[in-house]
C-alpha cells in the first residue's frame, strides 16, 4: 500500500513538472490527447495573445520612460534653481568646453 501511494505521488510530481515545463515553454499546457489541429489552433491563439501583450508592454515601457525623463528634467531644473550664479557659470563653462 505504501509503495502504491509513493508511486502515485511520484506520478503526480512528474505530471506537475511536465505541466510546469509546458507552461514555461509555451504559455499553456499541452494535453496528452490533443490533436494536431487543436494544437495548431491553440498556437495561433497564443501567438495573438503574445503579440497583444508585446504591444501593451511596449506602450507601457514608453510611457514609463517618458515619466522618468520628465522627473529627471524636473530634478535637474530644481537643482539649477538652487545653484549660485558662480555654480551656474561653472556648469556652463564645463558644458561648452
């Protein structure tokens, strides 16, 4: 009885590992009894999702890069405002050298 339970547990662990590997590799689980046609359809669906996700991520990245740029510019402006006239002149000399 104990060996049967251990075998069942080992089979479940193996099945879970295969499912996890499938999800990491493809983004979905490939069933044991899936036909080639069904698999092709699922691949097409997954590719469409990935294209949409890629577009969304690209858009989000551009938005966040713009935010970071604006924050850096504001921080630089605040830094310049707080400088003395001599410090500003020194910075200008460095930039034009």
